[in-house]
C-alpha cells in the first residue's frame, strides 16, 4: 500500500506538500519522504514512520524546506522519493504499487550491466528499479510507457524534473491518481497538485479537476496541466478502495467512499433476518458499513468499540504480524456499558487473516458481557492474495484458505464451488470460519451485491482478491 502527493506552485510549496502528503498516512506505516525542487536544485528527506507519525517526523524538515515544486510519498515497501541522475537530467521519483516480476526484471538489468544503489528489506528498492526502466526510453514519457509495459503488477508515479511534475497512473487504473487546481481569488497564478487521495485537496484550498485514466500521463507546471500520453481503454480499479483502503472523504471514478460503504451496509441488512439490539462498526472503516446497515434495518447504531485515534493507525497495513497484533490490541477500547447483555451486529470491512478480529475485537466483546455477536463483513471471503498491491501477502494467511485446507484434507487447490455463495462448499467454509472466530453468526456480503453497492460496471473493477482473475 502507499500514496503520493505532488504540487507545483508560484509560491513556496513546502506547507501544502507537507500536509498533502500527511493526508495519505492511512495508506502506509513504514516509510515516508519529501523531495523539493527550488533555487538550489533538488533535495530530499526520507524517514521511517514505523515508530512515529508522519507529522512529528517531518515537521522540522518542512519548516526548513523551500521550493516551487515538490513530491511526497508514504509507502510500506520502498524508502522514497529518490533523486535520480540520468541521461534526461536529474529528477525526483515517487512510485507506489507492486512489481510482481521484480526479481526477474532486476536479474535482467544486472545481466545487461546495470547496478543498483538503493536497497529495501534486503532487496532492490522498487523505486530505483522503476527509474532504471524509465531511463531506457528515448524520453521520459516513452520511458514511463515502456516501464508500465515491462512490469507485472501495478505502479502509479510522480516524476519531478525542472519542467514540472509528470504524473502517471498505472496501466489498467487499478489505483487512483487525481489532479487538483488551487482555488485563488487574489489574481495570482494557481498551483496544481496530483495525489492518490482526492481528500487531500479541500483543506489545502484545491479543487479536484479530474482523475487520470488508465495509463494516462500528464505534466503539471506553473502554467497548467498538459497531457503527455492519453488514457487507455481498459480499466480495472481496485474494489477494495471503497470497501476498506480508501479514505471516507475520497472520490474515485466519481463515487464517494463513504456513500459506497453505506450502500454495502444497506445491502447486508436487506439480506439479513437476524434479531439484535444494536448495530456497530469496527472502527474506522467498518463504521460506514454499519451506518448503512442501521439505516436499512432500523436497529440503533451504537459504539461498543471506540478507537484511540491519535496514537494508532491501521492494523492491516504493517508488514509484520507482531506489529499488526500490537496495533490491533491497543487501538480499540471496549465500552462495557454498551456491550453488556446486548445482541450485536458487528459490521466489518472484510476478514483477511481473521486473527485480529478473533483475538482483539471479538474477545473484547465477549469479555465485556456481549450476549450475541453477529459478524457481517462488507465483502466476500478474500480468496487470493493481491498481486497488484502489498496488502495480502500469501494464500496461507487468508482465513478462507485455512478453512478450505481443513475441509479438503490439506489440499492446496481451491475447488471452484468455494467461490459461489450459493454452493454447499461455500456454506461449509463460512461455518468453519464462524466457529474459528467464535461468534454467534457470520454472513458475508456476496460479490454481486458488493459490485452493485460500489456502482461501477463489473468489467471496470478489479475483483482478483475474490475470483483470482
């Protein structure tokens, strides 16, 4: 997971760059960085944010920074942005996503005589690999196109040169990249920005102009927005953006995240007949789903679990299980007076591994006197690890596959029936997960209802996590 933010302005870019990048903190917990272009050339700062929030790590750097253009990134995989010296001149590069054929591409470039300076987690930094691939082009735009064609996976990037900032969305538009323009009333030339999350714009005085299309490349400078490569026709945007990953105030493909989550909750309630005393969402992303469920069902929405927001981020994003467990333990506080004696519908965005939900959420509810716990995830069981982002990392981690292995006597192959919510095998899998979680009932939103709730045609959505294709 990760997010990028870039800006060009007639004034000093430091403040909007700092806060615009910070508005992507929900997308990563490991690395962050800023790169600025000013009178003295390029400069960059990279810090680990695994033990501190972005603002506290970068506030001193931001106060000493000055320039007319800058890019920032928050990412779990690669320290960035990097400053690259190339045949095109010097540029700064930020790139988020996942390159699934990274090792093959690295080996090929090494055989051809390339060398790599930047390392990440014991391997080549993916951002440097992206730069090496871009540098093989005749110009920057052709290089970006060739890079996108060479990789398997998905990369969105911002590339800052003396001309401005090139913004490129991944080839099939699996992840968002949006463009904003500064709203000014003083007659000064407006600034322009590109970002993963549109929610980073309003509080900085920017309004969203448009989204980039699949594979589209534009260039931002102090005079405007220039198209360098038109968008492709084929689009497969990540459905999980609306279910979990995205920020509630963001808009992707014209569809607001919070509204989509409420529609998911309404769809869950329409297909449910459970008797309960209240509806709640697992904070934060489950809350929108729960509001929709409550509105449709007529049950009261309450908060038996509250998040200690200032100190703890998402328990899904950290790369190691021990950190995920620590965050899951500490971030939620139980409200015993709301829990005790009540039958509860608990809306969750998804069940990935299931261990945190079981050990740190459900256990807190039982320990504080819940009478019944009915879990309602807003998407189908996750069946395949994502090959386009660094979210789910292996089949063995997934709760659904633990169930299938047990039900199939240890076999790794997944019979097709487990993907069909109407089949007996699917029902047996859900029952296995229910017993493992130790809850009163478990009912997932099926894939057709999820697609309807998002509101895009199915062929424009990436559903790989659920269908494996």
